[in-house]
DNA sequence: ACAATTATGTTCATGGTTGAACATTAGAAA
DNA sequence: TTTCTAATGTTCAACCATGAACATAATTGT
C-alpha cells in the first residue's frame, strides 16, 4: 500500500489537513478581496493591476520597469503591456536614463498622484472595513506568518531560477 | 485641510497601517504560492484553475456547473470555457440531468480521479512545505481570521447583487 | 579592441477571466 | 393554459498575464 492509498483510505483528504484548509481560506479571501476592490475602483477606471503599479510609483519614484516587475512578482512583458496605457492616460511618465540607455525610469504625473491617492483611500478603507474587528495584533501575526511563507517560496524561486 | 491631506502630511501612508501591510503580505504570499504551484503542476499539464475544478469534482460528485462556479467564486462563463477542455482530455464527464434539462451534472472519470489525486499530493506537499515550521494552531487562527473576512466580503457581495 | 555574456525592454502567440447578450428550460403568476 | 420571470449554460469581445524570441545596450573576459 503506497502513501496515496493510505491517505485516501484513512480519510486523510487534503481538506482534512488544518494547513490545507487554512490556505484555501487565505486564497479565497484574496480572491474575494480582489473582486471587491475591482468593483470599488471601477468609477476611477482603475483595476488592481494598475493600482499596484501606481502605488509602487508613488512610493518609489524613478523606479525602473524591471525593478517594478520584480516588486509586483510579474514578468517584464506585463509591464511593457500595461505601462503604455497609463502613460497615454497621462498618469505616468517614462524617461530614458542618461547613464544606462536601456532603462526607462518611471514617475507619476501630478494627475497620476492625485488618482493614486484617491484609489489608495478606497483600498485602505476596504481593507479596514473587511477586517472588521480583527485585533491589530492578530493582523501582525498573520503578516509574520505570511512573510515567512513568502521567504520560503522566494528561496524556492531562486533555486528554480539558479538550477 | 481634508482627511487625505492630513493622512499624507502626517506620514500616515497606507503602507504604514498594520492591517494594510498585513494584507499586502497575504496577497503576495497567495501570488507566489499560485506561481509555484503552477510550476509544480506543469508536468501533469494541469494549472491551478483546472486543479480547483478537479478537486471540487472529487469532493462533490454530480455537482452542477453553476454550483461549481459559485464554489470557485468565478463566473459561469468561465466554466463553460474550461470544462469542455477537461472533458476532451477524458478527465471529466458532463451528463444532462433528467429532471432539469438545463443543468449539466459533472463527475470525474477514472483517469480524472487518478490525476486529481496526483495533483492534490503536489499541492498538499507544497502547502506543508512552504508553511515550514508554522504551528498548526497559528494556521487555525489564520483560517479563522480569513473566514471572518470572507464572510464580511460575501455580505458585501450580496448587497451589491441585491441592490 | 573584440567577442561573449548579461541585462532591459518590446513583440507576439497563447491562455485564463470577465461581463454582456443570447437561447433554452423551469417555475410562478395571471 | 398562457405569460412573465428566474435560472442554467453558451458565445463573444475585451483584458490581464505569461513565456519565448527578439533588439538594443552594458558588462565582462580575452
């Protein structure tokens, strides 16, 4: 009898494992949060992917497309698709770097900064709201858990990329 | 001075709020987990969306496309796109219900069940692995937090749908 | 200096997801 | 019954995301 059969026959389905159930809940919460945020941002004509970009430009002015992609955990090509849209809307600027002619340095325009502040308020309100009465300390503990998981997964990523 | 300006000028950026930071960590962890799972499932030619479907058919045999979509928090059209693929691969079956000629009842084939078990082992292993030394009790607390958030967001969803 | 390697950004084909419009069927109301 | 309403599944166009292939530029090795 192999391991799989033992699992099945003793009713140890994945969804009986506490960690599995926990993670499914995390994933579902993320999905719902994303969908709700999408709805609340419609009137600004901004979607979560755009907001992620805008917020990072708000924090890190002059960042590079590559750096931005890394922070967002997406591919470079994704930035190449989305950034021109935001540029055409006059929300961001892309200026070539004088020293390194490969890179494009990104920054928010005045309009972009205003829009970002509006959108961030919506996002913050949604998060505060949906967390209802969760004690701050609990959130901090969740954050610590997640950071550890992120670290583990990033280590795996390095292995995959390096091997 | 309005609220937004007060926030900005006193350096209360969103990323300074514990709940905001916590949620960003959750979102990033989810994203990384999804990407890692995608890589680990490639050799089975299965992607997370497919696996979600398969696991739910594994648990709930004879489920309807609509019910499945609801469980997965996706639109019906999504199921209409994905299910025929799995059917063509011989992993699932769709049989019309005799009493209600609108619905299609879904079930795994033998091959589908086998593949699902393989994939679930990979997913379970990834979750256990990435959670490293997180105590089970912490995971349970995280799950409870997430369930509360899910409940809150679902209530909002109902309001949005009902209004 | 020259060649090879690495890094940045773009393009393209593919695939998942959505919402709106549609057809069919069930169920409720008249 | 007949009509109206609601539910189920499909199709379609649009969008985001990805990875591979490519072009350009910087860096390293010889």
